[in-house]
C-alpha cells in the first residue's frame, strides 16, 4: 500500500455538524469540485451509508469506484476503503477524525492512502495528494460553515 498522508483543518462548527455534512453523500456533487455523481449502494440498519459509488472527474483523473464506510458510534471517526480496484486505483483507505474544541470549533484530520493503477513519480504523487487533501478540507469547511450560517 502507498504511504498515507494526513492533514488537518479547524472548522467553525461542532463535530456533529461536520459529521452530518460528511455523511450526506447525495450532496457531494453540490460542493465538491471533482465529484460528478454519488450513489448510496448499501446502507446499515441505522440509515448510514455502508457503500457509496463515486464518479469523479478531476481533469487529469476520471474514475468510478465504490467505497465501503465504517463509523465510530459517536461519529468521531469515519473511515473507508475501496471495495474493488477501479480503472485508476488499486487501493484506497481513508478517514476523517473529528475532535471538538473548547471554542466550539472542530479539528478535522483527514488521512488518505491511495495506490494508483497507473505509475506516478513519488514527488508528483505527493504533490497530487496534498492538493487533493487541501481541496477536500477547504471545500468541507466552506460547506459546513455555510450550512451553519444559514
């Protein structure tokens, strides 16, 4: 498996508000630039998605894949893995860890590990991972904070 990358951001909302946005897979195409379509394939008995199909187009990388999700009981950790290899990915594992802060903000730590099906020089792969994570965290922050202001 590839090396994992980790980044954090502080969002002006509670962990519950952040988790609600992360778990609302149907809305991803509205606020994430690369996600074109999502489909909840399977759900747990409590209604949370257990498998989600994503169709993405990030210019240089277009792909369709299914992720399997698991959740901590209090939603402080949401993790996923690639169900089967896709056209662009051999494997993917990731997680969001949500920690409430005393000032009513939430620190979100995003960890991502992707093994691509296509070769990529390590330096470019790390730069791409950083860009993907930066974008994902900034878009999540914008969506959560906009929902809180509404």
